[in-house]
């Protein structure tokens, strides 16, 4: 099993920054270093605990491709996070250029961009047809070739297009088509659009990709994803960040108690 990113260490933070976001987040304040020892690491904690902020900063520091959003270097929503990223020191056992960073809320924009890309390629083909009217078939074919190649690649990966499926189906299809061997994947709440059955299928996809040398660091609230066999679970509640057991997670205990007796919870509504 491969671990590409071995550890993350927070370097010196200037006094002038310590009271500002994200350095004011308790888990970031007490962050020294985190070591990744397994191919799948799950970050868990309540909203505002700092897990997503940490994940975004690591993605920026690793210069990962952003799937579904603007380039990380130019994304205005990550301006403050990049200050944290600049002070992170990453240690690698095997530096990889494969993989990406994905926030669930950015996915819809990604689908829209794919749809626009397809429309533009189809429009370009129509323009070629008009521009090359009356010329030889060979000239027309040569002019069409780059656009047909790009359209063919889109169809190979996504069939009729991600926008032709339900949100959950397209989300899962995206992972199926974009996970490649030897990649590093930083995922923020990938369960957001996935049904419980799809989450189980996602676990199977993780296992398959891990066997091909991939590493995953996932911020999640899902008890299903947190149950991935052998995953390291890092809790961002009650800093400093520390490893914890599945059965000790509040997310797991609360979900289990609710499913065992929902009426006990709902009668207080």
C-alpha cells in the first residue's frame, strides 16, 4: 500500500497572523505535525472544527489540480487559506503529480463547465463545416480532427455527459472516471450527493484505487465512509488533532443511537 504524502508540519506563524483566520481556529493554533501512515485517512469533526480548512491548505501546498473549481492559486475563496498553505511543510515518500482536490460544493460548477466545453466543441465543428464548404473531404476531415478528438475523449469518460444523469449518479461517475493509479486525492465531503448505497459503492472504488497505489485524505461526516477498513481516523474536535477509534466517534455514536430509537430524538422537536 502506498502513502505518497507522509507528513504535514506547520512552520513558524508570525505574531501578527495568530489572531486572524485560519490561524485563529483552535485546531490550527495547536497544529504541529500530522503523519499519514495509511493510504486512507479520514478527517472528522463538527462544522467549524477546521478539517476542511486544513484539507484546503494541504491541497494548496501540494499544488494539486482543483477538480470542480477555479485553479487553487487563483481561487479568491482560498485567499486566507493560502496564507496557511505557505507555512506548511510537506514531506513525501513518493511525490506524485496524479490526483486532485475536490470540494463537494464545487462539483456543480464542474459539470456546467463540461457542458459548455461540449457545446463549444460542437459549435466549432459547425463553424469548420461552414468554413470548409466546397473544399476536399480530406481538408474537412483534417480541420475537424482536433475537435472530434476532444469530443471523443469527453464521451469516452462521461458518455452522454455528467449533466445527463442525476446529481448522485454523475457524482459517482466522476469519481469512477477520474480516479487513476498512483494519485493523491483530497476530498471534502464526497458523500454529499451520494445515497447510502452509493457510499458503499464508493468504498469499493476506494479499495480498488488504493490497490493501484493511490492515497486518499477525506474530510467527511459519513459513518459509512469512516468505516473504510484500515483507515486512519483523525478527529478535529477537542484539539489537538489526534487519532481515534471508529466506535469512539460522536458521529458514529449519535447515528447509531438515532437509528436504534429515532422517537427518542424526534419527540423533542
